[in-house]
């Protein structure tokens, strides 16, 4: 059966990681409202929140395809992910200003925070109009070395922190702040590759010769 | 005093990492013989071997500058590094053939190996003709997931393993094999950035606003 693969993310880092696997896919961005009700934020683990947001993104893209018509494939595999940064039960999203980025980097300084990516892989069979969704999550711990405000300002001036959860990019200048990772490192960039490889194989996509 | 910074490495990964710090530097590659006497390989830790090789690379570049004349600066800071992969007391260098790469990847499969980078920073004062060398090393543990020969073959076909110690690149397709890192992740790519930042500051180079 003809399968179309879609990455439901506008993150250039996720695209770069998925490109490593060497298959063709399209990008369709979901525009879900990522704001969670306060009682969910308070009572859910990082994994539950990230997985739920990934699931919502995948279904939003699936529903969009149904509404707009999907003529190019009988079956669609939609890959969605959501990465969150958490320290002391507080979520760190993308900063809205340089001041917010600075406050985040001050909070994370010298401490170990959690990075959790939720993944949803949605299979959409258009012949039978059936959806089936697999979800997984991956947790890593990231320990920042100590740094001072001058260094934070210099880092913010690179422009890198502004569109990143937790206001840093592991694979960029932010890597100079990271003393230690404990866990999957592609997870910290936004897509835990060993898990993605396994999930894609589980749904019949050939990856890396298998 | 005018200082010239030199990276004594031809690794594009090290260049990419050092570029993150935003200062100007030249690349001069040392061509030292990296073969170590058997008694040293047998009786030295990964850190001792990597540090010694880094030191040799830095001094080779320093001596080359002295022989060829150095008119562009009164003081030179030479950064050299050597990264080795070790499992069960066996060193894994760059594979010389696809068969050797395959054997390495088979050995590393499903196991946790050690990646150690030795760093040498050599200060060469040309006015006083004095050299002073700082060395450090960084250790990380890398756990590979399980994979089979078909996957190894597909990975070798990407061409990526051939010029990498241990026959993989963390920042490339090889990242799909890495289940877990415990330690500094830039160390695994070839240059432990938090340590480099500290060492450069110790010798008076301004890095990231400090």
C-alpha cells in the first residue's frame, strides 16, 4: 500500500534529525493551542504533558488532511513530537522576550533539569477512514554548568535562545553550557532517534536497512 | 599583547564546535605519528593516552611555527585534542576499511563504551621563546542500543563511519544508534566545550562575553 509520511513539526532541528533516516516525507505544521488547563499542568508528569501535546498535533494534522482531501496516498503516517523542559515541577517553554530568556537561563544555571519529548505516530487509513495512534516518551537529564549574567547576555545576543524550549539549543552555542547529559541526546534536541527508529519500524517503515 | 589562536586539528566537527565561540583562529594540522608503544597502550588509562596525544599534537604545531618562523603574533595559543573510544580496555580508532568499521560496530552493539578526549592548550611566547602547556581530559559513557548486521551495513553505506573513532558519529546518523549518553556530549563529538571554555578563559581568551 502506498504510504505518505508527514512530519507535523516546523522545527528545523527535528527536520535535520529525521533527514538522517533518508526517507521522503512532507512537513505539515499543526497549529494547535499548546496552552494547557492549569489543573493538567499541576497534576501531570512531563511525559504525560508532552505525549498529550504530541498526540494533539498529530490528530490536528490528520483531521486537516481529511477536511482538505488527501489524494496522494491511501495511508498516511504522521509523526508529531513535543519537547518540554522542566525544573522543580515548573515548565520552561519558548521565551517570549530576551528578559524571559534571561530569567530562564538564570533559573537553569548550575542545576539539572529534565527534558521530555512526547512522540505520537498516527496511522491514518483513508480507505477505511480509521486512525490509530502510538505514543511514547523519552526523558533525559541535562546538567548546566555555572555561568554568570555576562555570559547569559552574550548567549542571548547570539539570538539562539529565542525559539527554543528552556531558552537554549544543545546542538548550538548552548552546548557550551551543558556540563552533562544523562540519557538520550537527540531527545534533548527534540526527537529521540532510537525511539523514533523503533516506532517507525513497528508501523512498517523501513529505516536504516531494516 | 597580540595573540594568535590555532586549532591543531583537521576535524570538521572540532572546527564546527570551536566556531560556536565566535573568535578568530587558524587551523594548522600536526602530523604526529599516533601509534603508541604497546607498553603504553597496555598500562595507560584512556585519559592518559588521549592527553599525551593531544600534548604531542600541540607541541608539533608549536615546533613547526618556530622552525618556519612566526611573524604574525608575539604569543600563540595552540588548541589540540585527541578523542579515543575504549571498550573492555581495547582502543577503537578510525577504521581502515568497511570490514573494520563493521567489526567495531559489532563489538560496540548493545554495550556501553567510554569516550575520552584529551585537550592540550599550549601557550607559546615567541618573545621569550617559552612554551607552557595545560592539559585536561573529559570522559563520557555512551550506550549503544542493539542493532543487527543489516543495520550496520546500511550505516556503513552512508559513508559516515570511515573517518570516525569507533566508526560512528554521534551528531550524524550514528546518533540513531546511541540510546544514552552519560557525561559531556560535545566531548563525544570531539571537543568538550565547557572544559574548553574554562581552559581558554584561564589563559586569557575572552569567550562568550567573559
